[in-house]
């Protein structure tokens, strides 16, 4: 589940009010730049490891987490809210008598974490009584004392608030000057300071940074009562404030002049384009439903990859552990063994926790496994799934894939989607080359509406911008487009992917899974890709 | 101390408000104890208890606002949280839409707390899970479910002498039951305030019956059909629509409730005349807190009367700007209906489709509130008043606004909560004409 309604759900956009408790406490902006002394974290971790072992645990891992977030929320000329939050505490997971136990505390004392470790061990022993088979943990080597940091250039938390407010209000003013009736824009900055220690002999200190700068530009035709929005074409990234530098070399201009962005975003330029395109949407003709060849920009394709490949290949879903909420999967263990034809030979999809700039990039996952890149679909055939330490043996693997994550020190870590991306085509092909070969198609930019069933077969996607393609040429902007797919048929209809020079990432800050629900962040890369004969519906309705 | 008494909360909040040197100060103390158990593949997978108490302090200097929170309550901590809020307020840009804290109010308490729910033990949760599992195992079915229960309190005070305190409780149970071969799936959801009203044995029978009965589903061509939406299936669509009842968005011309040429649709016929929807914090089956997030007192508020828009949701800022009275945001959604159960509606149906549950509902077009989503865990064909056979799931593209103009009959409202919303609703099962299914799904 990719969540879109985070701001509405938390009320953050309303200004003031009480923070949702998972964000922790509100702090002053200067505190966002501080870090905890690694020696303090090690002392807490050792206290927990020792207490768990003394209580009879055969395995223990400790996560001392400090989660910092900053939100700057604006509309037109107003700053609606500025919120800085910190959530600090320790989560301890153990295996005792073959079962998992977990406890967490926000008290940063040796006594409190030792007590939580003992409690986690007692819970594990209680859980063992109803357990049918003991937990089997794939081995992972202890790595000693190591550190990893997102390779940022500018720490966003250190940029003065005034600069951030000036940036957003400047963006809003530019959009309004270009014809927007309303603009909502925000900055959402994250720094996860995570310290992991385990009885395997690892002490891993990680400093993870993420940035997101979404906006919504609205155009209104008062006389007809019609309104249209255009969302920003940025992506949430695993980067620092340098993402907002707007470097020209990271711009990707499509044959009809639509500007997309790679590892650098020009928010003001995009706001001006958004205002013009939102106005154009008010006058754009409605799509004629039918079968079309779709040419999908990476700013759109990420969400289709997320829903129709990333989720169905999660091993816990395949096995049935998520049946009551997120759902199961049409993929089975047999389909992996049989090398199921998931897509056409043009489709190779990789999981990658190393990719620079991506949301999922870390040195080690939340159970101390060194991260890696691995094949999920190779030349159209399904070759692997996503698994963590206690699942690896189910797939006959000797090691975890390193994709375990918890959204807080107080949440239990579990299997989460790594970055899952479509590999670029191996032969040279530009977007213009690809469009040149399409007789009757639609070019889609940006992500829009999205929905998929609980086994990940039937999905429907919208977008931000739609352009007709007739006889190899891009034509007018059209509206009311959504396409419906059956997952394997869609990926088998992929007839080409542009080369690596067009490769970009999109992603989500709010991928939801589990009960109680946890959110995760994940990126999905691709180059522009073509899918033939896809069913397009018209979404215009009349309320009379 | 997760749950404070009223006297304890009042004493603490009075101290906090007195500590502030700002132009105004509002302090809110909240606490909760939540328990849960999760099960899947006929085994308990996780269980836990989380207790939490938080104090939030919001202060203002002129139009500059700062908020800080803390979860320790000694004198030094209270002093620190107030000073931190004041520091943040001094640094904050002016908010031109700032509205001062509410004046002293008189709230009428509502019955949102049941001791039986607060008394739930880990043993109770384990029993609900193991009883659900045992009932399914006996029929060669596979259960996956989640039980979440909790008690909480909220208390607040401000520098204008306003104060409120109330306790709440709630229990939410969902269970998905699948056949061993994965060809059938059923579901049940139950939301209650009073745990005594929860009978898991009855609920699990419903889910198991639907799982066994949905094997060998047949495919029906997508198109427009008469449907019966069970209240839980209607909740996803109707709850979604109420995200768009804001007066400001309507007045700004960016809502389905905006009027051509400007203004909003208050007083206009938007739904079938049989549609009556209101909010009422004192509703006996779905009570809500007697105040909203800003501290405005809630009372019974008609939202839709005889299909016409009776009121929109005005923020305090927008009410002031538009010269309208500020009313509290609704705490629940109560839709009136008839007296018939879902089974009664099925008996009165010539040809139609029964929908147990709707899933992954997202906005397609805000202009018309066109939503897309899927049916799930029990979709059946009805002929001559009887369930004839299970159907493959459908994707729908439908607007709740259009849907509530195509009413055939409304049944007796029951308490429900949506998959992705915490709002408690009373919704009737509803038989609707011309509900739009646009494709088939192979998902079970």
C-alpha cells in the first residue's frame, strides 16, 4: 500500500495541533543537527546484549534509534506549519527457546535497556509455547565496529529555516505568476541515526538522510466549475539538500519539451511548468477509450513497478503472513522454481539496496546484514524473491537478502521491499526513437491514481500528464486517462526500454505494510519503456 | 502512568499553562494503552502492548505559534517543554491564518468508554486468536487476523480557562479466512466500543462460510450491475467522500461541492432525497468525543438532509473570513437507513451482486470523487432473492456521489470502520442500481 494521504491523516497541514505520536517529540531546529555519542550507544547495546544472554536468549539484536524529521508546509504566500521532531529509544529483539520476543524502551539508561532485554526474552519464552517450528536464522557474519553514512553533500537539517521558507514561497509565487490559482508545497526531511548491535559481533552505526519536496499546483475555471491539479515531478531521494540545486545536467527533456528530473531538481522551474500544464488540462480533450501503446516516463513507471513487481515478490506475502491486510501474492514458490515468464525478454528487474541516491540505500539492513544487489526477473523470467534472515531457508538460500527494516526503534523489524528497478535497455534507444515507432499511443508522465488487488493481478494507474502519440509523433495533451492491467500480461507487453542515458528513479516515503502498520521508503528506477496494446479507460464522469 | 484521572490531568495541565509567559497557551495531555494480537497461517504471529502518555504544549506570541511535546512530567520537564514551545514560537514565521485559542466552553460528556474493553487481558487476546484459528482449522480453512483493543484519555486546558477530559475505549477485529488451496476467501470485520458486544465465534462463522462459499467463482462480464454493498463495503467509498466536505476547498472552486460560477453547494440537491447523514457525538452506538481538535463543542450536526447539502466543514479561520459560525468538525458519520438487514435486502433482490468488502480505494478524479478499488473476500451473484454462486472479483470505477443517486433500498445502519480510516460510522447495507465494474480480477 502506497499512502498518499499522510498529511491529511496527521493533520500536519492544518498548522499547530498535536503531533502524531510516532513522530516523537518536537524539538528546536538546532537539535536536528546533533548526534549521539557512539560510545553511549555501544554501552546501551552491550547492556541489552548481556541481559538477554543472561536471561537465556540464544540470539539478540539491539537497535538504538534516533529518528529526526523536519516538515516545512506552505500554501501560496503563507507558511502553514514548521515542525521539527525527534523520536529516541531502543528496540531489542531476541530468540529464546526458538521463538522471537521483542521489547522497546524510550529510557536511555543501561538499567532500562537491560530490563527491556529481559522482558523481550520472557516474551520469547512465552511465545515458544505456541510455536510450531523454531525460528531458523540464516547466518550473517559479525562485522565488528563499522559505520555508514548516506553520501550527502549538504546536510538538509543544517540549512537555515529561512532559506527553506524562502525557497518554498518563491516556488509558490512563481507558480502563481505562471497561472496557478493555488499552490501547496512542502519540504519533508528525514535523518535516521541508527545503531545496531547483535550477538553475532556487529556494532553498526548508520546515519541515513532523505529528502522530499512535493507540491500540488491547482488551476480553476470558475465559470465551468472545472478544476485540475498537477503534482510536482520530483522524487523523494536518499540525498541531502543538494537535490534541490537544479543542475542542468540532471534535466531530462522529452521530445515535446516536458522537463523531468534525475538526481537534481529545479523546483521553481517545475512549478512554472506545472501551472501552465494545469491550465492546459482544463482545456484538454478527453481520451477515447481503447487499446493503446503506452510510452511511460520513469516518473510514472516507478509506481507501476512498486505495485506489480515489488510487492508480489515479498516472501511474507507469498507465504500468506500478510493475508489479512496487505494481501497475498499471485506469485508462488513453484513459480520461482519454474522460472515463470513474468515479462517479455526486454524485462530484467533487480533488487538493489546499494543504489546511490535511492531511498533504500543503506550499508547494513535492520538485522545487521550487509546490503547487496540481486536479480528478481532476468530476461523476463522470475528468478528470485525478497527474503530476510528467518526466511532465507524457505528459498534454499544460505544468507539473507538484507532487506529487513523497522520504521522506528519501537517497531519490530520485518521484511520490506528493497529498491526494485527495471534495468535500462542494452541497445541505444532514446525517448524520441521509441516514440518514433509508435502508431497509436499515449505518452504518460508523472504518477497519479493507483490501485491494485490483494494478489497483485489487476491494477489501475493514472498519471499527471498525457499526450497523444500519432504515427510516431507526440500530439496534443489529453485528459481523463487511466490504464488497467493484469500484471503478467502487462510486463509481457513490454517491447522496449530506453538505454541507460534516460535512467531515473521515483519513489515513496509511505509504503505501508503489517499490522500494526509500519511505513517504509523505497525507490524504483527505470528508463522510458513501451508497452503495447494496453487497455485505457476514460475516467470523466458528470455529476449533472 | 498511561491513564490519568480527571483530577490528576487537571492539576498537571493547570501547572503547565501557568508556566507559560506567551500571549496564550494550550496544553493537551493524552494517554493510551493498546494491545494487539496478530495471527496468520493458523498460528499466532505477534502480540504486544504499548502504553504511551504525551503532553503537547502550543503557545503563541501574536501570530507566531510553537508546539512542543514531551513524555516525562517532573517539574523540570514541564518547564522545559513550555520553554521549548516558546522558543519555537519566537523563531516561527507569522501565520496570517492564526486564530486564537477557544474561549471557555461547556461540554456535555458522551459515553465513549467501556470498562469491559479496558479490562481486556493478554489471555483474552490469545483466546480470540486461538478460537478463530481452531474454528477455521476444523473446516480445513486458514485464518489470518488482527485484534486491536485500547483505552485512552484526552485532557486539555488553555490560558482562557477552557478545560476538557474524557476517556474512550475501542476494539477492532478483522479476520480473513482462506481455503487451503487458496481458491476461496472470506472476511469479517467488527468494531465495538464495549468488548461485551463482541462475539468472535459468530463473526468467525461468517468469514468461514464466505471462504468456503467463494471457491469456484464464476466470471461475469464487467459492466453496470445492481449491487448490495454490505456496510463494511460501503464504508471505504462513503468515508472517502467525507474527506472532501471542507467549506474552504468548495469555496475556492476545487471540490465536488464547488458551484459553477463560484460559491458552494450548500442547500443544493446532490444526492437521492432518501440520503440523510449527520454527525452526533451522543449517538448511542457510535459515540464520539464532545469536542473537535480545536476544542469546539460538538453537537448533533446535519450534513446531508433529504439529499441536499445541509452543512460543510468550516475551519475556524475560514468561518471567520466568510462570516460564518464556526462549527466543530464531525467526530462520526451517521447515515440513516431502513430496518432491513443485508440478508433481507438479498431476499428482496431479483438479480444483483453482493459485495462483502472493498479494497485499495483511491481517488481517480476529485472533480467527481470518482474512486477506483476492488471487491474482495466474498462476492456473490444473487438471483430471485438467493445467493446463487460466487463471483470473481471486480475492479470498480464509481463515485459515491453517483452511487448515492442510484439508491434502490437502504437497510438498517450498523457500526463500521473503514480499512484506512479511524472514523467510526453507522452505515446501512445498501442496494444500488448501475454500480460500475470496469474489469475482472483474478485475485482471490
